[in-house]
C-alpha cells in the first residue's frame, strides 16, 4: 500500500511537471522573421552607396517563399515599392529599411524623409502591414564620420510619419553588435562604445522609450566566435553539453549559448545607460552555409538555425531578459546567385536548404502529442495500481 502511495505521488508529480510544458506556449514568444535583400553579394556588410541595387526578382517569389516557410514577418533591406505592393492584403508584417546613403540627406532636410514615405509607405499603408522603419542598417559601420546625423534623421522620419497621421509605425535604427558593444564577456560588463565627444546612445534610448520603439541589433554568434578563438564552437551552435558553459561571476549566471551572452550584453549596456525596459529586436542573425572559412558550412548552418528556433520557441528568454527578445529576423531568405558566403535559408530557386520548421508549429504539436502519450500511460498505470 505504501508502495502504491509512493508510486501514485510520483506519478502525480510527473503529471504536474508535464503540464507546464503545455502552458508555456501561452506566453508571448519572439516573432521569427526573415530578411530579403538584393544587393549584398558575399557578406552581411552593407553595399557601397554608389552601387545601384540589382533589379529585384519577381515579388511573387517572396510571398510564395514566406508561405512555404510559414513565416509572417519580413524585413526588407532595400524596399522596392513593387515588393511592398506584392504584400498588400497578406498577413505579412513588414519591416522597412531606409538605405544608409539617404541618412545624411534626410537628417539635413525633412522633405526628403517625407518624399521617401510618400513613395514607400503612403501608397500601401495600412493595407500592407508596415510595422517598423529602420533609418539605415549598421549605419555607423559605413559612415562613422556621420554619426551625428543619425538621430536627426530618425527624428525627421518620425515627425514626418506623425505629420501624416501615421502613429503605429515605429522608427529606430540597427547597429552591428561588434561595433556597438565593447567587452561582451562577461555580459554584465558590456557597454556601448562611442567615439569621444559623441553622445548618441543616451538620446537615442530616450527616443526609443518615448516612442515605444525597440532597440535593433544585428547579432551574429558566428562573427564573435570567429573573432574570439577561446569561444567553443558548441556554445555558438546551441549544443547542450555538460562542459559547454560560461559563467558570469558578477551576476552568478551560467550561460550555455553565445546568443544569450550577446543579447544579455546588449541588455547590460542599456541598463548601464539607465534604460532597462526597451525591447530588443535582433534584426539579423544567421550562419553561412558556404565560403572560404572552415566553419562556414551547411551542417553548422543547419545546427545553428535549428538550435536558434528551438531556443526561441522554448520561451526560456535569456538570463537577464525573462521574456526574451521581441523578435528575430533570420539572415536571409534566399542564397545569392554566384559564389561567396551563402546565408540563405532557401536556394536561389526557392527550394528548401534545410529541414527546419521555422514556424515552430509542428514542434509544439509533437510536444503536445508526446505529453498526451505520457498522460495516457500514467492514467493506465495509476488505475492498475489502485485496483
Ligand atoms: C489573415 O489573418 C486573418 C486572421 O488570422 C485570417 O482570417 C485571414 O484569412 C488571413 N488572410 C490571409 C490572406 O492569409
Ligand atoms: C529640401 O529638399 C527639397 C526636395 O528635395 C528641396 O526642394 C529643398 O530645396 C530642400 N531644402 C533645403 C534647405 O535644402
Ligand atoms: C508599444 O508597442 C507594443 C508592440 O509594438 C504594443 O503592443 C503596445 O500596445 C505599445 N504600447 C503603447 C503604450 O503604445
Ligand atoms: C534548386 O537548387 C538546388 C541547389 O542548386 C538544387 O539541389 C535543387 O534540385 C533545385 N530545385 C529545383 C526544383 O530546381
């Protein structure tokens, strides 16, 4: 009898411990989207401003690919109006990027901001679900000398939208992690790095707070892993292994993947600047499936992407950010034609490169069936014991 009681208690305990896995899906998970770009050929560093973007491929290709991947969030790097038009009446949320070469003109003349909105937003909004405009992408990597133009440009875009009565599109700008953050190890020691005499981050974070906008960061564990030989590959690739961890002795937190280390470095840098509640959106992340480097191969790329999706869909957040990042955009939708590093989740012809469920849907479905299976087993077991 005592034995039965123990088993029963144990079974109930198991039962209860299984239940939360089904309820965690009710918390808000990060959105997973993907970037579509046309001009970059080999690496995620922005194109020279003089280079005109090649003519975009058939816009239908994008909507078809998004449907096949079951993704509903799209980041456009060089927003061509014909692509935005093709997304009318779809349920795809759209993130627009203003090219870097336009940032300084927009900072100097609000009419240019207004003209850009007249061409890229007004004809389509709100039938096209435009949610965010990034003023430049990793602007400081290309035009570090124009750093003082960034905030005036953001402000001119924001004011132009408000003047036109558009209040629901948020305005921000994206940074590359390596440029924006100094000393990411341990994450709690991270700070924003700014040239002497420049004061961008404080006013920018205040603007994001005032306008309920997100901090945007291009975050590649691949790049940091390559810069830092002491980082084990397994941590960069979400591999669970007893020895795959890094401790932050200041916070007492143990990190098991480089993505969380980098996100928490951003969170720490914002907290140090006095802003703790600004949502973080990862505007680019990925792993190259080919290229000259040893670790650029499709095996690692698939492991990284699968580990990332699984981690985001677990709802675990990061140690310093319990709700996790608000969204992540994979870099990128299609491989580029030609040689060099390939970052696409699809081949140029649109067929799948990886067997990954980017929507995370079937995974949670499988989990639920596993749970149901366990429950049936337990019920049968408990009944057998009682009678
Ligand atoms: C968009 O989403 C709504 C609500 O989820 C749904 O009713 C509608 O059919 C969807 N439209 C398209 C084009 O997928
Ligand atoms: C601002 O841009 C508009 C449109 O391009 C132009 O007509 C105007 O002269 C510019 N203003 C200044 C002060 O440069
Ligand atoms: C802030 O933005 C989020 C997501 O974009 C939205 O859900 C929320 O309602 C906004 N809050 C305010 C006060 O506008
Ligand atoms: C698409 O391209 C990939 C890689 O080049 C190739 O393996 C695949 O067979 C192609 N699919 C179609 C339908 O052409």
